[in-house]
C-alpha cells in the first residue's frame, strides 16, 4: 500500500515536471538544479556564478530550504530576483517538488530571463527522486565529504549531467583522493562532466561558467 502511494506521488510529480520543462522551453530559459549535502557550497557557487554571469545574462534564483530565508538573504545583494521556497508548510520535505518550483517560476517574469538556478534542499538522497523539470541537474560534492559519496548515493549522480567537486582549496589538508572521487562518480555515470572548483578562491570556475554558456547557446537554438 505504501509503495502504491509513493508511486502515485512520484507519478504526479513527473507530470508537473514535464509541464515545467515545456514552460521553460516556451520562454527559452535555461534551468539548472543544484543538489548536494548540506554545506557542500550550493549557495556560494550560485553566488559566484551569478556575479560572473549577471552582466551578460538575465538570471533568477529559486532556493529551497526546510525553513529560514538565510540563503535568500545571503544572495539578496546580487541584484537578481530571488524566490525562497520553504518546505515546512508542506511537511518539512527534504526536497523540492515540481509543483513548488512551478509556482516559484510563475511568480517570475520568465520572458525576461535567460537562466534560473535552483538551489535544492541540502540532501544527497530525496532531491534525486523528485524531478523539478530543470534542463540539467548538477550535483556538488565538496572534497571533505570523501571519495565514496557517488557509490553510496548513486541515484543523485545517475540523474546529473555535471559533478562539481567543490572546496578543492582544502585538498592539501585532507586525506581525500580527488582522482578516486572522479573514478567513483564515472563508474556510476560515465557521462558526467566533472569540474573541480573552489567557490572560495574561484579556481576552476572558468570551465564551469563556459559549460553554462554553452548550455545557454543550445537553449537559444532550440
Ligand atoms: N574552503 C572553502 N569553503 C567553502 C567553499 N565553498 C563553500 N564554502 C563554505 O562552506 C560553508 C557552506 O557553504 P554553503 O554555500 O552555505 O553550502 P550549501 O550547500 O548552500 O548549504 P545548505 O544550504 O545548508 O545546504 C560556508 O561556510 C562556505 O563559506 C570552498 O570552495 N572552499
Ligand atoms: Mg545553501
């Protein structure tokens, strides 16, 4: 019985995710869904990416958290529209559902946007099960989390197009082998594009930003 109910919830989410994709396509807006454990650096990465791209592209950010507007407040100085979704009124869910993303997206002027970053709720499990309708999923693992995360939480890595390995500035003080992390990630999903970055120093951001710009060009051509 429980499985039936869960399947129904997931099927309903899939249907809304599909219509979100159509909505984003109609408006030619690229939507990137960033997912990771709490504290891997989603907000910092979005902050640096928006800073770097905002003069050339029209950007908005949708942020999911169980409660609080801490991240939205942190990003409020960027001068781009920020929408906070709190899941507490919906039972404190550990992921964003497609219908909440839709509501947030519809409150933005989609025709005036090129790019939306979604910061999903900090969690390496549930967000992978609920498609938001984003064009691409991006998973972030920060180096201190260890090499084994792709093997322990494979779904998140399977459904993502990009892996950002963040906090590489800490490599010298950690016993974490970046190459093993890459190998584990590619074992789970050989198609993953991997960028090693530091949201603190900006290292590696050029390649990540170039990937976003290539996706923006593809979106325009669709
Ligand atoms: N050394 C270092 N610290 C970083 C880096 N990126 C983020 N941090 C720090 O890591 C902490 C968490 O970063 P956030 O961006 O808040 O992480 P988050 O994934 O948004 O966290 P939640 O929203 O709670 O899930 C902060 O103290 C950041 O300053 C990095 O590349 N290097
Ligand atoms: Mg955050």
